[in-house]
């Protein structure tokens, strides 16, 4: 590798790239990272972290409302968007600096620049500087997609801009049915905006368990969010003091902001992939094998740019596995099954494993255990809400293959349930576990009655 300027050049200083760079340097590699925006990437700068901070902010509304039933008198609460955003920005800047320090401490050089490939071993920085690398890792992440162009599309913001709005919009129209759309619906509604969620499909959160989708929609509507399905935004007109949003149904809604959360695409544009011999897969991401190696022998790709499972811990795991494989002498493939995931909607969702629909398509017999109940806290607060818990079980083996929760604490529950599901725990193992009382989670080990059982019909 002496013929090269560096052993590894990483394009993209986000979750996957930073982890890969640090671990590779730890294995003794000479590493350089290029980041065109801010170190930390989507998750830290305009994804998971700032979003969760905004989610926390939005949940105080419910807490203030619930407090009365417990004897508290809370004076009329008021909210200041500018304070929240300034505090959030301070924390994000601190994290960005921490990422920089981590890389510096590991001996990784950082170029604050866009990088593109000129050939399989050469990267060019924005100033024209060329760096020759033995290995290159593409970890450029993804970016918001806006769908087909419509009149007035220039008025639309994505989640990127939502984190930096100068003021809290009074009325927001959000188009999209995925997790970012429902999370921002909850954020804006909790902070006091009137929110209309517009989604062209028949229900929100396609790909999640159908009971979860139905339950969340009911709960969101109970919190005052208008959910319009089966239609889409057709045009947006600037009406002076606000926007007039025309829907495909013909209805018009006034809005102070229009946000699209209509999916994300891998950042592969103008990267020089063709020049380097890197091929694109059918999913629109960089095609890679189980070790994240692309069609070019010395070029690898991890994280959202491969469009496999687009979550931060997955990008981190892939980046780590890449470094161990190439520089640590330990070939490591990432297992993408049973990845737990959460939706920080209000109420939140925590889930791991198969949905009922997926299980029924794959298993000879699927047993379902489901419970819906009023949480203890809601008895005194008077809040009209229910928690949903569902276990999907492989009938013949009794193995729990899916766990889905909608309600307070669901994400925390899913992380722990994921350990059991990953280990192959059976429903009998869940039942043998003594409940922790009084919690909502105890329902997961006390659901005795099967609510449904489905035998797969033999293929013709
Ligand atoms: C609003 C939102 C909320 C999210 N919430 C969650 C969540 O709660 N939990 C979760 O697990 N995941 C969440 N995600 C997804 C998560 O952020 C991504 O899966 C994760 O950041 C992917 O990491 P990555 O390393 O692949 O890419 P990124 O973190 O996107 O990093 C890529 C980096 O590459 C840089 N870059 C791109 N092209 C170039 C170039 N040519 N030269 C130099 N630099 C370049 C970019 O500026 C960026 O910093 C969320 C995403 C969004 C948008």
C-alpha cells in the first residue's frame, strides 16, 4: 500500500463512514475522510438526534395536560420555538465537535470537502487536490426525494429544513406516510401546530404490521392530527400570507408550511461511480456483497447509500464490519435480520421481527397474541388512549418471530425484546419470564390467550 497516499479514503463523514474510519485506523491503516457538509452526517446533524430532541419537546404538552389528574395545577404553559432550536443547535454543534475529536484522536485526517471518484484508486477534492487510496469506502448516505414535480414544488420543505424553521408554523401540511412523516406530524402537533397529514396510500406506515398502522392512525387522530389517505398534494400556490395546498381530491387547505417526507434516495449522483467501475443495484443503491464490497475490487460501500436497511445502527455495524474485514484480518458479514426499529410518533412504536402479514406468507402456521389496554397512567390523567401489544409466533416451533408495541416506552421495550427474538426465544420462554409489575411491558409476558391462528394454504 506504500504506493498510495492513504490506505483508506472514506467519502462521507456520517454514521457508517466515521465508524469505519476510526476502526480501520485502529487496525493500523492510514485513513482520510472527506465530508462535504458537517461531520456526524444525517443522524447527528439532521436526523435521529435533533428529531428525538424535538420529540421530547413536543411531549411536554401531553405531560402538562395529564398532570391535572395527579393533583397538579400547571399554569398556562407557553412554548418558544426559537429557544428550542437554539438549544438543539448547540447540542448538535457539541456532537459534531466530538465526532471531529474522535477522528483526530484516532489519527484520521479529515478534509472538509466534497469528494468524487476519478478512477478506482483516485479521489478528487473540491479544490482539485487528488488523493490516491488503496481502498475507498463510499458512505455518502441519502437525501430527501420530492416525487414527481408539481406546480409550486419550490415552496416545499423537507425534514432538512424543518429543523431550521425561523418560527413554528401555525398550520402544517405534511405529505408522506413513512416514519419521518408521522414523526414530524407528532412533533408539530405537540408543539401547537395544526397538522394535516396527506398520504396517497390506504394507510400510513406501509411495511409495518397492519394492526400497528391502524392503531397509530386512531391515536394520532385522537390527538387532533388530520390524516387524509388516498390523495396527494397536486399543487401549492403562494397566497400571500400563507400557501394554498390543492389536493388531488380537489380540496384546498391553507398552510403556513408544506413539508414533503416522501422517501429518500441514495446519494450516488455525480460521484464518479461509472469511472470507478461501481455498479448500481436494483434498489437504486450501490450494489454490494455481504462484506459491503462493490463491483470494483477495492471499493466498498456502507449505510444508506446501499439502500439495505436505512438506520444508523445498521450503517455503524456495516462500517465496523468493513474495517474488520479489510484491515483487521477478520472477514465479517452483517446480519440484517431482526433489526429492531422505532417510530417516534405520538404515541411511539417499537417493533422487531416479522409482521403478521410477513409471517403468514412464510410460516406453515402463524399464531398471534394481541392485547389492547388502557395504561395505568391514563386512569388518573383521563387521557383516552390505549396501548397495543402484539406477538407473532411461529406455530410449529413456538418461536416468537415478531414483537410490536404502540404506546409510551415502546422503543425501549423493542430494544430488549429484540434480544429475545434474536436469541430465538419461544412463546413458552416469554411465558416463563415473571412479569415486572406495574409496567406496560409486563403484558408481553402475560399474554396467554391466542387471538388468532393462521394456517398457510398449500401453493397450487
Ligand atoms: C429525519 C430523519 C430521522 C431519522 N431518524 C432515525 C432514527 O430515529 N433512528 C435511526 O436509526 N435512523 C434514523 N434516520 C436514518 C439515519 O439518519 C441514517 O440511516 C444514517 O444517518 C445513515 O448513515 P450513513 O453513514 O449511511 O449516511 P449519513 O449519515 O447520511 O452520512 C453521509 C455523509 O456523507 C456526506 N457526503 C455525501 N456525499 C459526499 C461527497 N461526495 N463528498 C463528501 N461528503 C459527502 C454527507 O454530507 C453526509 O454527512 C433518520 C433519518 C432522517 C432523515
